[in-house]
C-alpha cells in the first residue's frame, strides 16, 4: 500500500499510467453496476405488470364465483377449472399458437406453465422465463433468461 502511494505521488509521470488504469477499472465497474440495476428494474416492472394482470383475472373469476354463491350454488361444483386455467393465457396476452410474448420495451416472456391452486379458495400459479436483451453501447451482446414464479390466490372467507 505504501509503495502504491509512493508511485502515485511520483512527479516523473509514472503515476499517470496507474491512474488511467484505476479510472478505466472504476468506469467499467460502474458501467456494469448501472447495467445490472437497469435489468433488475425491468425484471421488477415486468413481474409487477404480470402480477397485476393475473390478480385482475383471478378477481374477475372470484366475482363470478361469488355471484354463483349468491344464487345459492356451490362454486366448486359449477366452477369450470379447465376454462379458468386456459383463460390465464388470454389474460396475459398469449394467443393459442403463441409461445413467446414480446413486451413493447423489447423484453420477452415464454408461454407460462399454469397450475390451478385449490383449497380454502382458488388461485393460479404461473412459472415462466423472462428474456432480457443485454445491451451496452448500443449493441446487444446476449439474452439474459430469468425464471419467474407468480402466485395469485383468492382465499374464501
């Protein structure tokens, strides 16, 4: 450490090379941190938007089940679980033949695996892979694939 301080204080110009290397390293590190923060922000936004869509779909289904209860029927007997499961794809923007959904910001989402949750209520659990392009300096270098799980559950009282 003492040797590094001595080299950086040198008046002969030897310290400029070390200083340039340090500045270059710090700039590279800062660039990677900013890139990572941007990608994680995109992950949070996409997860939040998908959760909001899924919550809206489950809420709509809960309202329909509640209407059946008001009519004196048991929703467990009249509730179409297959239609409930298949309706998730439409709620998330997938068409029948679509396996990849592209968001307007350039990120992609694979067709989710849907699991219907039953018990003291009902809900949906989806698992999918979010694909984010890694852009730096105007170029796309790779696609980052992040597995995501989202659960939306309506618990009956």
